[in-house]
C-alpha cells in the first residue's frame, strides 16, 4: 500500500508539472537528475521561468511579458532553424498566400535579419501565422501586444507609424469579401496624439500589401 501511494504521488507530481509546463506555453530547461523542488514547482505554476529561444533565434531572443514569452525583435522568414538556416528572400512557390504548403518557412527573431522577408509587402497574414506555428509559436493577441508594448524598452514597440499583425480578424465588407487581417500599432492613422494605439482589420488575410514595409509581425508562446 505504501509503495502504491508513493507511485501515485510521484505520478501526480509529474503529471501536474507537465500540465503546468504545457499550459504556460513556455519551455523550461531541466538538467538530467535535477530534483523537482518546491521552488521549481512554484516557477512552473507562476510562469516565471526563463524564456527559451529557438535554435536560430538571437541569443536571449525571447523575453517574458507576464506569463507569455514574446519575440524580442520582429520576426523574419527563414528556411529551417539553427546554424544551417538560410534567409528566405523570395517566398517558395509551394507556400501559397493562403498559408498552405509552407513547410520549412519558419519565423525567427533576429535583430539583424538582413534580406530575409519580414513584412506585409512580401508576407501575407496567413503566411505569417503559419511561419510562427512552424517555429512552435503563434501571433500575439491584441491584449498581449499591449502588455508587450509596456516592455517597449526591451521589445522596441514604440515607433509611431509601425504596426504588427496580431491574432485578431474581422469580416469582409460584403459577402464577396474575404476575412480581414488584424494589426495594431501606434498612431497609424496620424489623427490623434502621437503614441496612442490604433487597431485595424482591413486587409485581406491572403493578400500581400504592396509597399507595407511598416507592417510586420512577431511571435509568442
């Protein structure tokens, strides 16, 4: 009986720790043989652990904003991850504007992305969402974007006239129009005090927006 209780307790603790790890959307590093202490359990439960960047991301490329880990820099598109990743300078023909066939198109966060595709002048909303997913991440929600803006000194989200895709969409203006992609940024309409936030959902989710170098995206998990 005692042995069964011990097994149950251990299984329960491991199950809870795994559930907390997954629910937080954060990868925690455990070393081989490390003891699962009360402090480590509290770290898992409160989502205060260090954010782990992907291979290919800049070192310390993700920062914590509340319970969420957010890309420190706007995302750019790469073929694969790690040291062998190559910049995507033209969208592969297999990767459609709908975001299908985009296996291998991965969003990485780099301060100096060079010639890699990184904004809506070449990337659709659908492709951006899939590229984040291929990195094990996702687009930020509007609320998360606002939280991240509060960490602007780290995340560089304070430049007026710049916007980023967020996980929000709107309906088309008519039955013939497709879903509209959501994006937000500071003083985009240039009609209010500088620094205030605007939100729009007015571009087709599967459309490359000509000249929209001001509209990028970043990922979170």
